[in-house]
C-alpha cells in the first residue's frame, strides 16, 4: 500500500519486525501494550467478523517505540464510494507519545491518498489490566465500523455533489491554512491540482487535492489528525452550500460530531 509513506525517522516494517520489538517493563502508572499484540487482536477480530484484509502496511519510528499501520478492508456490509476503499489505521506507542488507537479512513484507488474521519483511543491510560481488557476494547471500537463506513460514504457522496467556484475554493484553502490542516509551503500543490482543466471543480476534487498534497509529508497519526480537521472544514462547506442553494446539496447536520460516531450496529449481523 503506497499510502503508508514514512518520514521523520520512520521506516516500513514487516509483522515479524514488529513482533521483534521489545516491550518495556511496566511501571506503576504505565503498562505498555506489545505492538504485535495490538496488530494481531485487530486482524483477528476483523477476520472473525467476515472482513477481508486486502492489503496492509506497517511502520516503526523512535527506535521502535512507536508503531502504526494501515489495513485495507473489504466486506459486503461496509459501504464505500466508487474509486475508493476503506482503510483502518492503528497506532501504539511505548514512549507515551500517544495512546493505542484505531481510525477508520479512505484510500483513493488511483493515487492511494489517505484520509481519516476519526481516531478512537483504546484507553486514556495503559493501566494494569490493559492487556487483559485489550480484546474487549478493540471489539467495542470495531463494533462501530459499519456505522463509521456508512457515515463516511454519505460524506463523500455529499462532497462529490458539491460544486465549487474559484472564490469558494480559495476561501476553503485559506481556512485550511488557518486551521493548520496543511503547511503554507504545500498549498501550491493544492492550487496546481485545482487549476487542472481536465477536472470537474467539486468539493471532492478539492478534498483529494489536499490529501495528495499531504501524502508522504507526515506520518499516519499526524495524517489522521489533519485529515479529521479537513473533514470538518469540508462538512461545514457542504452545510454552507446547502443553505445557499436550498436543496441543491445534501446536508450533514444530522451527523454526529467528527470523530465521535453514534452507537452502531455490529459489523456483520
């Protein structure tokens, strides 16, 4: 999966290399989760639920203290939009940089650009019983996967239906800079993509221009954080266009706040 492009001291890793990373001894306040335990529990529960993992990629950084991965998913009950596939990101850290967590996202097939709609941490702190409770914590998050996928498909359909003119696109770019979605030095890549004459000017096209500009510049946890913000800006733009154009665009006002999915059905009944 080319979408897992690493930098800042990160490097691609196999599952065997992840399993070889030593887990630090627990302290009174912190019980590290073995990287490979998180990966194996997530993979196992997905497969048990009838979800196929079509591709996967993993990375390590900070001398192995931080691990992240991306799994491409396929299942009949997980809706997608044409030209894309569902992905699930996972992260873990032995150095307390962040808590173990999962995030549902999307990969555009033609370019492997990644975006994520929300990260859910397994626990605020890795306490004494974290390894005992790990399967249940993962199951609780993956139980929301079907709802996440439906909400993401609805979002992308709304983005595809939302036409933008140049002033609207430029205003969106300014808000993205102010919201720290993208560095000013990367904005020219977005502008060049927007100015291509062979592309219909829509919110979906602009959204993908941003994810293309972000690709390879930051690691997966930071990419998840920034693309969650990007989704927030895009959702607001859909709402604005809905009010301006009446019923010309699908509204998203009934959706839950970004990154906080509503109670969901199991992945597969």
